[in-house]
């Protein structure tokens, strides 16, 4: 899976025990890949606690990439077959959308004058 992630263009691919870490792009957030019985679970966490309504809306719009609260943060994940380049490209797009969505939600939570 490490080589497949590199070939798909993800930078910073490293294994730490059973967990593979990679980035969406060089200065972006990190995501993980963990082997499961059915394939590889790719997950991205964002330091935001999405509301139930936000999670429900996301999950309705993106059932292939369920969102949940995991260890107090919002997490999106997909299950892919090892080395499937099309699945990795879909992951890249959905993960970028998840980041943009979480940023938008966080900005909406801020009080006036709180800053960027």
C-alpha cells in the first residue's frame, strides 16, 4: 500500500508499525491507512467536533465516506482495495472536500472578532 500511495501522488508516506501515514499534499493534513480484513481504511481527522446535523448531512451526501466523531474530532474514512489507483484518487477528492467542509464549519462557529 505504501507504494500505491506514493504512485498516487501522496507525499510524506511513512509506516509506523501497522499504520501508514501520508499527506494529501505537501503542506496539507495527514491521513492514515490501516489494513482491515476487507481492505485498507483511509482516515482523516480534523480538530472540530461536527454537530449531529452536520454529520448526518455529510453522510447522506457521501455514504461512501462516512463521517463520525472519533476521539473528540471529526473523522472521515473510506475502505479501499490495496493499490486501487481509482479508489485512491476518489479518496483524495473526498478528503479535500472534507477538509474544506470542516474549515467552513469551524469558521461558522467563531464569534465576531475571533480571527481567522
